[in-house]
């Protein structure tokens, strides 16, 4: 499960066997969530508070180019 980056205790990553639609997973202290990237949309969340989900959404928005380029680089390699 390649980690894209960590910030404020959140680990933003994708699974090596992930599939389209582009999405990422987030975990922190036993909490998990999944977000689609285009548009940025919460798919599922387990145990995160609404305030944490807002923080995650901001992290995604602020790092969207990094996230998408990491996805493209990993899944489009020959």
C-alpha cells in the first residue's frame, strides 16, 4: 500500500491493486476513509468525525497534483 504522504497524523495512500475511479484511502489512529479525486468526494468513512473529514478534504485539495501524479506514475508504469 504505497503511501503518498503523511500530514497531521493522517496517512494518505492507495492500494497497489486499486482500480479506477481514481481514489485514495486515509487512515489515522484506527479510523479510515476513502475519497474519489475527481470530483473530490467522500465514498466511505469509519470513525472519523465531521471536522476530521473537512480537514482531510482540505489536505486532498491542497495536494491534489501530488496525489494524482503519484497515482498516474504508479499505475501507468510499464
